[in-house]
């Protein structure tokens, strides 16, 4: 039995090869792998001794040869295949152990040149994997070091791997080469300036107990390289395993946190913020956000953009929360939270970047792809369309409300005062309905004056303006674009309100 080994990731490969040799296998190897195995005291056949041809073109050509691929692809149950091998002096290769040049990690390096990237495109490796995987009935294909132990155990017990194992490893090899090729295709299309196509290379993060409901299977995958404000690269410091709904909600919370540079805290339930606030520090931001809606935050998710101290942890501790996310936690905070065994603590990279990312949404039989809505205009006094101009305090709250409302399910209304939400209206079939929910929430808390209302879409009629005035709203910010914009502006002027129009809509379906 012969195994051809050619690996970039040499983790565990010497031990693997040594075990194979002890069970009577011959080892064929290439270049650096051959050198490393020989230095480990393992008897190795040089690939050039098999092919009768030297490695050429700086190693670009070494395994692309009939004596390699004939030995892999020939069917052992087909006499014509066997005759062809005999006539050409080709021997069987019964196992291929290959992992590929590190193309993805190469292009993720800062400052990498295209020439360096090109040299890390593997040609012979994928070819051998595909040949071996095609002939899985006779050939074992290995592309993942974590499979070494399983393979050695099976060969030790039965003399070879089982057919089922070879089939599973074949599927794994084809997945490996497909993801590898997608990464290369995406890079080359980008360099060629071609229209973007979804090249989605996924790495499995974890299996999930179930999806949105217990009868739905689910798993969590990471998309490409690690990015900031992402659960895919989060460090879990405590608590239970994340669920499908936890991940959805936590992602929504992180999208809101990304909007703010000043100390900020958001509480979130069912993909919508229930309380959000800025403050002089995280202690003040948490206190204001919690007081915005003490009922809805029960069982919710909290995210902040500053380190959580022991003092802040003590304030959060009495509240039943599913997840707390922050860029870091002090040791004192971890000790405070340690008594809440089920509370999930997530340390998140919150480094700001301006990279435009794609958003993928599955639909029946297809997929929608769009740029993520990461642009948020600063609300400025020059956007005012009413006779009364906003005060400095109103302008600050309009900017706060505008950054919050874009993350509320449409139709969306956010009512704010003094840098915190006091009412949220989400997902209603008409805008005035969302406004009524948000305004009633503010009134029930006894807040009936000096309010600012932000809307993710235009006012189709002036009824939202009238309703807002009845509940103590003095300033409104909305994108505009309705054929009846003039009616809303006139109504705001009638009530002495100020209204700013941004010209940018933020629907969230």
C-alpha cells in the first residue's frame, strides 16, 4: 500500500506517516514534506523517483503526471484500467494526504502583493485531491489533520479504511477544494474589476441545538476573514451555548453599537432595541438604557462599547439577561457575573472600519445580496425644512434618534429625549401605528414634553405630525420623499415644531 503525502500544514503529519510505515505502507512525498519526514527519521520515496521526472518551474510542476493520477484514478475492478497501468509501469497510490497552499491566509495579510497571492494558488494539490476523491472506492483522501487518528485506527483494525469513511472523506475533500476555488475566484474577480458575485466560503463555527423553533435544525457559520462587530470571532467568557435566536439578536445589538463612538448601551429583544442611551460613561449609559424600558429588557441582550467594570456588573447583575457584550470585562466584572452561571458573556472586537460588507438573505429558491446599511448621515441644522430651527439639545437628540431608528424593524419610530430612547414603535403596517406605540410608551413613563421623534421612512400623510404634537414632540427627523411632504412641513409649522429631512431612508425589513 502506498500513500502520497504533500502538505502545507504539517501538524501531526510525521506521527501519521510513522504509523502508516509501521503498518507496512510506503510513503511518497514532495519537496518540503519529504525533507521534514526524512528529518523525522521516516523512510520516504521522492515523488521524482515515482514519476521519473524532476520537479520543475520552481516546484509548480511535480505531481501533474500520469504516474500519479493514473495510480489514483485507475479502477481496481476494471481490467482495461489495470492493463493500462501494467503497460505504462504505473503502480497504485492508495492514499493521498494533501492540504493546500495557504491562499486565504496569504491574501488576508496586510500589504500582500498579487504576485505573492498567485504563488499561493495550489494546482497539483487540488488535482490530487479530486482524483483521489473521485476514486474513493479504492483510494483514501485526507485533507484535514483531525482525521489522521480515525484513519490510523481503522487501518490498524481492518487493514484499510472502510468504504463509508472513504466516501465521507471524499465529500470533505470536494468541499475543501470548492471553498478554496471560491476564495481564489473572488480574489481574481476583484483584481480584474469584474462585477461582484457571491463567493461565499463558510467555516462552521458550531452546530446549534435548533433554529428559531425546536423542530428546525440549525448551525452557525463564519463568512471569510474575521471582521469587527462580529459574533463569528467573539470570545465567549461564560454562560450557556448560544442559540440561533441569541445569535440573531446579538448581531442586531452589535449593529446598533457600531453607530456610536461615545459611551453607549443598548438593550435588545426580538431584533429591536427596547432601550438605548449614551452617557458620560458606561455606568450612566446603562442606567439610562435600563430605565428606558425596565419591563422589556427582562430576558434581553445588552451590548456596550466600553469595558464593563465591577461597578457596572453589579448594576446589571440583578436583571435577568441572556447575553452581555462588551469589548472587554475587568476581572472584578467577571467575578460579579460568575454567580450567574447561564449568563453568556461575549468579548467582541469593536474596532471601527469603513469596509463595505455584503448582507446575504435567503429566500425560497434564491438569495438576496446587498451592501450592509452602514452609512448614517450626521443630522445637521442645514437639513431643516420648517420655520423654527432646532435647538442644540434637539439636534443632539435627533442625531441619537436617527442612529437608533435605522435598526428598528420598519415601519419604525424612535422617540427620544436627553440621549436615550423613551419609546420604540416597530414593525407596524402603517407609520402612524408605530408612532402611536412609541408615543404611548413615553406617556406611560410620564414623559410628555421636549420629545424628539425619528422615522426611518417618510410621512405619507401629516397625521403622524399631528399625533406627535399631541404627545409633546417638538422636533422630528425623517428622510422625506413623500408626494405629501409639504403637508407634513406645513403641519409642523402650524404647531411650531422643527423638522429636519435627511434625504436618506433606512428601511429594515
